[in-house]
C-alpha cells in the first residue's frame, strides 16, 4: 500500500473513532483561539480551558489584552507553563493586531507568523479552526510521533513532516488530519506505551512491533 492510499485508509478509520475532529480548546473568537493556542504550548488543553474560562470573561477585546498592566496579566495566567514568555507574546500580538490590523486577527500565514509567539503550527491551527482556511497541516508532538510511526514520513523536523503530509493528504482533510492524529495519539498511540490491542490502525501500522 503506497502512502497516499495508506493515509486515506487511516483517515477513514480514525473518522469512525473520532467523528467530530475539532480542537479541544474552547474559544468564541479568532483572538481567543490565538490566546488559547499560545497558552497551550507544553500545557494540556484541559488546563488551558480552565484558565481561559475566567480569562475570557475578564478580557473581552483585543484592546483589553493590549492595554492590560503586564504584571496583572502575568498573574492571571501564572498557573500556565512559561507564563511570563506567553504573557509577553500574547500582549505583543494584541498590540500589533490592534495597531496594524484594526483589531482583526490576520487571515494569512504571513500575517500570523509575524506575531510574537506564533509559528507555523499555531498559525495553521488558527487559520483552520477560526477561518476554515487550510494553508498547511499543524504538526505538534502527537502528529510528529504518529506520522513517523505510521510510515508517513522519515523526517523529524516539523516543517519537513508537514510537507510530507501535505503531499499525500487531500487539502480538504488538512485540518481534520491534525485533530485525528492528536486524538489518537492521546488516547491510543501514546509515546511510551502504545495500546496496540485497542488500535484500529494496528494491521496497517509499520511500527506495530515497538
């Protein structure tokens, strides 16, 4: 089975397991998703949602984030890993969006990656989930691990992995693929001990003997 056919089968099976492939981060606006995604680096989505539940009630607009006293804002997200850097990035992004984009989150890869704290992965998440724009495939630790284990790439660099996946994935599935691999990575194909006996991909997985 070549990689394109294999991936098609992977998507088909995972969609049966996870019929609603969408981000677990809770948000109502594109900027809220930007905030949540920056906060989610090396932090669980569940904890991010707990923090943003009160954060999004306190800060209602891009201007609120941009003009908040830095010390107070840092305190509001202090339970998040690397909160000082993330606070600086969020407020810096808010200031740029307020001044250069009239409070509207940019809808392009170039615009998003010009913001502090936003690389391709974060930009892909925002474009796909907030705007329905698919410019690439978000590659996080789960996507990286599963893409390698499933034989969809030989690379370890996220940018090269993304290119490999984009080459064999229908564009309309770019957004879904990340979520499907993330869900499966969290539930079944875990880093230390994959649950082979529960895996719907076991028979087509080249790494099933790990």
